[in-house]
């Protein structure tokens, strides 16, 4: 049977998101069929300097990862 697992993080802390996903993959022993992702830019903030991937005046973007995986005998 196929299922999904959703992970959410922010672009200025991608290593934490990566660690979370890798730990889940290691602990769950899931058979991954596909991983898709999206990065959603945030609204311009005149008072906040970016600490994300870019050097503009934007807040760090949200990052969404969706893992499609199989479990049980139907892998």
C-alpha cells in the first residue's frame, strides 16, 4: 500500500529538514517511490534582512517535501 509523509521546514535551516527526512527514512525502513518538493517565497519585509539562500530583504521561504512510499506487502 502506498502512503505519503509530509515534511515542512524553512530555507535558512535546510540541514535540520534534511536530518529529519534522513532520520525518518532510516527509522521507517520505507520504500520510497518518489519525493517531490516546493519552496514558497514569503512576503517582502522591509525590516528583516534575509538569512536564507538569497541575499535580498525577504523572509526565509517555507520548504515542503512530500514523500510517496510503500509499506507492507504491496511495496
